[in-house]
C-alpha cells in the first residue's frame, strides 16, 4: 500500500480543487450560454461540471505521469 505523506495529500487536494474549478466554470458557461436557469439548469450544470472535472483530473494525471513527475 502506498504511503500518503502530507505533501502528496496537499497536491491531491490542489488537483481536485483545480479540476473542480475548471468543471464548474465550464458547467456554468454552458448553462449560461443556453439561457437556462432554475433548478433544472443547476442540475444540468452540476452534471456537466462533474464530467468535465473528471476529464481534467484524468488529463492532469496522464500528463504528470508521462512527464515522469508522478509515478
């Protein structure tokens, strides 16, 4: 089992926040562009944000592994 150091936990949290921020901005932008609002708009924005955030997290992980920064 991998040992989780305070440094690795910090970088993981930072990556999660960065990915979530990008996802949230994209979700908000899409819903705003469509002119949607209310509860339905918020739910759709949240779903879009989660999908985008997951994609960003995967992309960051692949990039860092390919550069040899993360094992």
